[in-house]
C-alpha cells in the first residue's frame, strides 16, 4: 500500500512520534510505502511531499515539533480543495491519507472523507477537547510543563507574600488549568466552562490570607471569563498595529485581585512553552499507539474514522462524531479539584 | 466521621498526594476528623498514630515518600491481627480505615474487611499490575524516570557503539519495561509475561548491526526470564552473607549478548530511583482523585471496595476482585511495541 | 557565638541552602546559636525572629524560596534604621549578622557595617551582576530554566515557521540572556549593555530566512533597548490603574520584526518562573559553600566583608567593593556568543 | 585554514556542543574548512572523516553523545601512530587538529604535539580530574543527574527507613561524589582521595539513627576504598566469563553497614546514565566557549596547548602541564562538605 501522512494545526508534543510509528508499522511490518506531505494540508493541495523511510524517522521519537512542518491551511476553505486533493491522491497512487491534527483538521478530514477520500485521522490537541477519545497526546506534556512552572512559582509566592495568577492554555476548555492546578495544589482555578464571579473568587483567595497563609496561586485558563456583569472585562482585541492587545485574563485578574485584596498580585503567562519540546513518556506511548492503529485501520479499510483512546484500548471512532461536540470539563471533575483548593 | 488512613508496602510517588486529598476532602468538605497510622498496618496494630489536620498535609502534594512512613507488616500474618485491629478501631472511635497500598496491602484489606472492618482501599503500585483499575498512581512517574534514563543512555550507546541492557522494575509484569521501552524507542523489550528465546533476541539485536546501526538498547523487566532450556540462567539467590547475589537479568543478558554478537554489551540497573521522588502531574492528579473518592465511598458506606480508574472515571471496585488476578501485559500491547523496535 | 541570619530582596533559588549551611556549620561544628529574622531587614528592625536549630532547616536544601520570608524593606531608608538595628543586636546578644541578598541588601549591609554592626554578607542575585564574585547562586538555575524553555520553544518555532522573541530576566545586565541564548543556540541575543540597532537585528534574523531556514529565536533581556533613534520604543509605564503597562521589549520586537520581515513573530515572556523553585546542583553547592564560609568569617571576626567565588575558591571580599560597580557583560563574552548565532 | 576535529574516549555531555562551536567559529567567522574524523584517533589514523559544514552541525547543540563517534584507540600505543597521523595531516592539507578528550586523549595529543603536529586540545571529562582547568564540560551534567537521582532516593529512604549507598562515577577522584553529595544533602560521602575507616563511617551513619532519624544516604565514588586493614574488600575483578564481577563499593558497603548497624541497607549504582544525554546549560556554554577559543588558538598558531577555564576566563594552557597531575579533591573542599552531613 501507499500511505500519505501529514501534520496540521498548532504544535503539539508527540507529532513526530506518530509519524515515526506510522512509518515503522507500515514500512517494516506491512511493506507499505509512506510519503509525508509538507506543511499540513498545504502539502497535499500543492503536491509537496517527500518519501518517509526508516532513516527519515530515525531519532525523532523524543523530538518536539514535526519533521513535516505544519500550517493552518484547511482544504475545505478552498473552493476546489476537495477536488484537488482527490486529484493528487490519484496521481500519487495513494491508498490512504493519515492526517494528524486538531479539531479544525479533523473537520477538514471529515469533509474530504465525505467527498470520497480514504482517510484515517489521528486526533491531536494539547487542549484535550476532542470528544470520543479519553485523552490525546500532547495534553500530558502541556500539563506537565504547566505543573513544573507552578511548582517553581509557588516557592516564590510563598516567600514573597503575593498572589500569582498563572495563565495556562485553553481557549475553550479548562482541562490544562484543571489538571495542572490540581497537580500543583493551586488555590483557585478558573476555566471557560464556568464563568467566575469575581466577588466569590476574591472571597476564596482572601480566605487563605484570613487563615494566616501568606500567598495564593490562581490558575486561569486563557479562555476563562467573568460571569456577565460581575466585572469589567477587556477582551483584548487588536492594537493600532493590528496585533493582539495582550490584555488577557491573568493581567485583568491580577489588577482586580490586587485592588480587592490589598495584596500584591502578579500575572504570569506561560504561553507557547506548553506546546513545544520533548513529549512525556505518556504522550510518546499514546502517539506511538495511535500511529500503529491508524495503519491497521488503513489496512482494514476502515475509513472516515479516527483513532481514540477508551480506557486502555485504542479504538476507531467515526470522524463525524469526533467533531460534533467539544469535550468540556464536567462539573464533577471541577468539584474534585475544589477539594484541594 | 472519624477516618484512619495508612500507607503500606514499598515506596510509590503519589502516596502523600492521596493522604493530602483524603484530609482536604474529609476535613474541609465533610468536617470529618482524620488520623494517620504510622508505618502502615503496624501503626494500626500498635495504635501508633497522629492527627492529620490541614497543617499536617501542607506542602506535601509534590513530595515523594509518605509522611506516615510505611512497613511491610501484614495484619493477616499475625494470629490476632484482625482482632487487634478491630479493637483499636473501636477504641479510637473510627468509622472507616483507608489503607493505601499494593497487592499485599489490598489482600490484607480484604481480610480485614471480611472480618467486619469498614475499609475503603486505595490501590498503589508502580508496577501497574492491579487488575480492575486502568492504572495506578506511581506508574507514570516510574515510566517517566526510566524513559529519561533511557534517553540519556541512548546517546552514549550510539556514540560509543555498544549494546546496553537496561533493567527496569517489574518482577511479575512488564508494564514499566513495555511503556518506557516504547517511549524511548528501545530495540528489544523483554518482560516476565513472555519468556524470551536468547537466539531470537540475539537475532533481533544483531539485525540492527547488520543494517548498519552501531548500537542497540534492550529494556529488560527485572522479572524477565529466558524460555526454559534456551539459556543458562542464574537466579541469583543469596550470597555467603545472606544477601542477594546481584545476578539479575541485565547482567546475564549483557554477558550473553556480548558473546553471541561480538559487540561490547553493558548492563545498567536503574533500581530504586524509579520508585521515589516527586510524582508526575499525571500521578498527582490520579492520587488526588483516588483520595477524594475514597472519602466519598466512606460517606456512602461503601466498604470492602477500592478506588479504581476506568477510562476517565473513578469508580469503586470490590477488593475481592482487585486481588484475584495480576494484570499482565497482553499480547496485543506487546505487539504494538514491536512496531517501534 | 550567637549569629543572626536573614534573607532580603527578590526570590532566588538557593536561599534555603545558605540558611541550612549557616546553621549546620555554626551549630554542629562551632556550637553556636543561630536565629533567623523574618522577612529580611524588617525582622531585624522589628525584632521578629525565631531560633534556627537543625530541625528547623531539615529538608530545606532543595526547596526554593526562603523559610525566613523576605521583603524589600531597607534599613538605610529609615531615619533611625541603623540605630534600631544596633539596639536589637545588643538586646539579642548577637555577635554577628549574616544578611543574604542582592545589590540593595549588600548596600544596606555596608551602611550598617560602616555604622559599626558586625556583618558578613552573602551575595544573592539571579542576574549575576554583582562584581567581585565570579557568579552567585540562583543564576545557574535561572539560566537552566530559561534554556529549558528555549529548547521547548525551538521545536515549535521550527515546525510552525515563525520568529519567537523570548524575554528573559535582566533589567540592567544581559547575563541570563547571554548564557541561555548561547546554551539554546538562539539566533540573536539583545542585552541592556549593547543597545541594538533594529535594522541590523532585522538583517541578522532575515539572513536566516534567506539561507532557507524557516524560523528564528531571539532572546531579549528585559532591559534590552534599541539604540537611540533607531526605533520607536514604548517604555511601558503605568496604565490607568497605576499598574505596569506590560509593554516590554519582547512585544515591541515581535511587532517590529513581524512588520519588517513579513514573518509571523510572537513574544514569550518567561517571567517569575526563572527565579523560583528547586535550585540546580551547582547552585546548591555554591550556596552551601557561601554559608559555610560566612560562618568562618564570623568566627575570624572578618566583618564588613562578603563571600565571593573566585575560580574554585571562596574568598572574602569587602562589601564596599562589591557594591561599587555592576558586573556587565563584556564585549568579549558577547563576541563568543555571536559565533553560535 | 583547514581544521580537523575529533572526539575520543568515553561519552561526555557537551561533545557535540564543542564540535558545533568549532564549526561555527571557523566556518562562519574565519571562512575555514572543517573536517571531522570518525571514532576518535582511529579516524585520523585510518583517514576516515567527513566534511563538517553548518548543516552538519545543525540541531546538535543540546544532543548528548558525539556525531563523530568515539573510540579508545590511542595513536601513541601504535608503533607508527605519530608518523601515520603526520602523513594524513599532510595528505589532507590540515593546518591543525582539535582533539576533544580526557586524560588519555590529552596525553596522546601531547605526544603528537611533541612529534610536531599542530594541535590544540579541548579537555573533556565528567570526572573533573584534569588539572589546570577549573572545570570541564560534562561534569555539571553528571553532578546534576546524580543529584536528581539522590533527591528521588532520599524520599524512599526516609519513608521506608533504610540506608542507601549510592555509587556515583569517579574511579580516581571524588568530585562527582563530593558535589552531588553536597547538593543532595548526603549524610556521608566516601571518595578515593580519602580511604575511609569503616568503623568511623558506621559511627557517623549510626549517629543519625541515635539522633532519632530514620534513614541515611551514603554517596560513594566508585573508586572509594576502605583504609587498608579496616575492612575486607573485594576488588571485584573478572568472573569466569572474563567480565567484571560487579562487586563494587556500594554493594560492599551495603553489606557492611547492614551488619554493623542492624538496619536495612541497599546499594544503588547510578552507572552510565551520568555520562549521557542532553548537557546542562552550564556545560553547553562552557563547551561552546572551549570550541570558540580552540579555533582562535589555531588562528594564533598557539599549538601544544589546550583550552582551560580559569575563573570566568578561557585561557590556553600547555598540554604538558595538563596531564602531569590528576586534580583531586583537596581536604578543604571535603571539609566544607562535612558541615552538611
């Protein structure tokens, strides 16, 4: 068989591990040929690719990023995207395409699949917001990086008596905030799923100081927002250069909490460091298993599906289902975190 | 309510996180009282304990070890163990005991439970060999430590052209070997579940050298053994001082592979470093959730049960089932690992 | 003897290691008594302290922060600061004070010493800007944290084709930028000591893209500034709430470079994570040696001095000299870094 | 100019950083040509090499091992080694050779230099035993790895009440033992420079238990030995297969201390993990500076010298001096470590 693989969307630790696993399983065990498209869907649309043999994937298992490059180009956004993709597929004699990507990529994959292309998706997101799969690779690394940073920040906050508001990734869901906050013993966690009441938050943080504690750590998902009407909130938006205004929830909260509590408060924005670099062992194993099972699905002709982790098993799940809903933090999980606050 | 907690058996990253979570949930949310028995079951049998309030568990979330100490004493081994435990329970006015421990501890917990004590267990093992739960805390940390060591060793092996046989923990099961080997891209993995054929192993490792590669990494679970009759194997045993002979599978394999391949081969035994120190974020979250749900089970009166992870949910599972079978590496998982070899 | 110790100024990994070492050397080896003042000079001025015995410093060697707390209060700023300090010294029967702190703290120490107090200083700064000593503890940890972040960011930049401008600590000197940039293989480093020319910087970064590379990493010390007249530069200042405007060199550079290069550019501000958490082994050893030698100096009656590393030796250096000049990055060191750009 | 570079001897984190730095400085800044010999001196003797341009060293800065490979072949051991080396130098039109290696390599370098070859050495050893230079790259990484392992082991020892004897690298000198022991707060450190008295060591460790502590960590350099006549000591030697007997100081000590103290004692041998993998920021900076200055020395025609760190400066030091004496742990440094025991 001849299989094409591509990585699309933002960076995510484990992409290279999937690519490597696809090549190992396909080439060594099945005798397939594998090609890798450059820069995501763009490579497919422009027929820009290279052959991936064992040497091409040697030594990449633990490396961050993706040797294939990525972009945010989505074929579905192009008028003739599906047709061009189909044309190149035929031209290159490909039996299947394995796109590795997040929500946008999987939506595109579904459209191409609906359009008749033989596709097996591999879900990727540090945000852990893809339904159907218990978790995706990249998330564990992101949580680990955030937790390590929180561990470091805690000693500073403690010795120097301040409130730190630490902004972690998560525009639509609060999974990274929840798990890193829980792992590091944060004293408050705010997530997009549950707009916060600034007065309650102030009370919660203030209670620590009343109990004689000298510092507090608040973890805020970047998409966390105040409950409507409880706090003036600057959405940020563009500045005069057309760039993000760098407002951000952590900065707003640090201003609010400092004023309300009368304690020094400082924002820390962890940023891109959460989505790059060497993946944790957990993510490498999951990514490797996803790659392995994607190749198996190709050989079984199970198209229009994507790999998913359910319990300890890798199963195949319809692309259609995967992109229907965003997996958000349920109340029960949030409640568990509160016990450690 | 009044709850007793204890940690028993070998060290495991995350023990303190469970203790802390039990105290937070019980004391803060339920208004319970919590006491901690010292040195495992020994503390219960000898009525040696201390009160655990919020201050007592402050700052322990990320710390390895257990503030309560541990021992390998098992009440079931003592003639009047169950009776003494019962007596102390009544004396102290305890409504429940939450023992945190591995297979032996859970077996003891079951016996005590059968004897009428109100027990909710929390499973603990770096080996991941407890059935019913998808995984236990400590395992992720152990795999992470082993993977980091393998990452380091790989560059040495590569530059200096040798075979390294790296022994990781796992007397009865190969989970740590499987996952760390997969995560680090080992070239062969041997586990207790599948006695190896030394000739096949030699062939597998030798194939790398024939393909022009200059090094190989073999990961061996400490309990891995050759298939009967394929290789002389020294079980180790005691030396003249009555101590372990420090034979070990890695040393045996390094001798065998060096002779058979004509390549320098060296053993590395990772040892206790795998079971100590600060837990990963993953393990801290899991441990915290286990603690939370153990307290909930106590309040619901669900005794004779233990916490378990199934998919993304924490469920309660009968102690009886938990200790019935050892969770071993299934062939399907082993096959997945082979694709990266 | 009776010795007082205090920690003053911003957080710095290794503070606890110094405290512990002072206590070990003084109490165990000399039979001294040690007390620790709370929250820096404030504790001395308000006679707020506690006894430090072996138990008090048990387990703190690897912990970030300071068990004594810190503040930015400087006795010299107070009208009767020196007199009050002297009074409390006599009252408590102290033979010496060991203040651990940065430039401001050492200046205060000098004033107190000039005023007749028996003082042996221990220099502390993550910025490495204290003359006389080759290096201070905390710096290695800060560089290590920044380098690890840069390692992570590099893979993202590479895969996703962008320019990342990473802001590291260093208001007055570029040591952290220099060493972390050199360690991580940054493609440009800007430091306060050498105002940059935005056109030259653009050319330097642009040259990479012309050579076919797809990304670039610029490390900017927070105090780096454009050469006068070469670029509009917003100093930040206060916003309407009276808080910092969060302008910052990384943000400005990302806007400038994006416009000039026509490549996506993003700022990353590492922030407080550089100055907290567990110290590296290097910093723990240096901090421990500083503490040991400070006690020795006290016993030799060498006051008005501070510990310093020169080569591999710890020597005593006059406080007067220490605070005279800031240790800046010399041209020769900057030139070495350019070779790897 | 045309420069040859090679790496010889055991693995050491930072080798690739030196190679990269040599290439960057020579090729980019001086317009030189650089070739790399494969597998140490062997490559020079067999004229086995490859060209090293910027692409060849791209991405290797943070990678452990050496892209050039290494071996323990020493030209001086060969009858016509010097002549063959000279012949190949002329044949290849090389103006200089930069060998990167430890004591043996530098001795060979000196012999070749005495024989008239234009050589600038770069010292390399994780053991820190090369005189003249304050420190060499690789040492900081080794100490860091050992310290991290000790941090992990400490929590296990504490919770489970045992003595752990941790063997770290250092056959002839105790630098790694000294610094990692000091950094991790070991309770006893034994080094080759000071043969220990087993009775004193027992007393020292025993004192902890008498003081109510429940565990102890002993760090032993692999070359540490008992004072003659104080303890039976098995040197190890070869077993029937001709392999090392795996005796080792940690195992002997664990047996002795267990018997004498009546406490469970266990050996942990850290092994090769100390000498591989990604270098610390400190080592990357030092290695980069060494490479840079080696090229400068070549251009100044300063042959027969090697790079050395003195204080914060890189200086050139005669090869002759470098190999004359081993840098051992002086009593004063050992005394500093005792204060933390």
